[in-house]
């Protein structure tokens, strides 16, 4: 309820999600979002819709686990930009929610192939994994 959100904000809590800063749509329906985090840093997440020859429809969210990447692999553009910080678990989860908002349906698969090396942020990645896979 709005009243509860107002109370949380008055108590100093942030309410809501990171806004979409930019959207790029490819010819195949893939959508890349840049989300602007609370500290004004940008992260990338991608929604990939796939329909197989049997008519089964999947929506994969390719999510980031870090802002930038410290590994600087020669084949990867993300590492060339440097490393800022690890994402918190809610910042990982909200990428999936942003993709669901764009496509107006549930994500069926999540891959950690966006910005960053997930194993270097394992605690937050596992917390996000548990949240995304929790049965209500």
C-alpha cells in the first residue's frame, strides 16, 4: 500500500527499483536494458525470447553480477571499462523483474553472463538465486 511505502521512505528506506536508463531492441526481439543504480552506475541486462520448433516459448534473462569486471579478459569489452563494485542481491533480482516488465511475462531461464564474474560475487549471486527460485 502507498501509505506503507511512504512510511518506509520517511524512515530512510529506498522503495522501488532502479529505473531503465536505456533500451535497445534487436530485430530478433532480444532486448538490452541499461539500468541506473542508486549510485548512478549503469548495468546491463538482456532479455532473450526464444520459440523452439515445437512452439515452446522461453524467456532468458542474461544478468550482471558486478558493475564492470576486475578480470580484464582480452576478449571481453566489460573488463576494458574497469571494475566499480559487486552488485547486491536485490540489484541482481531487479534485473529479472525489469525483463519481465518489458516482455509482460515470466522469465523462464536466468544466466549470469552479463557484466562481471559471478563467482567473484558468490554470496549475492546465491542470495539472488534463492530469491528467484523461491516457491511461494
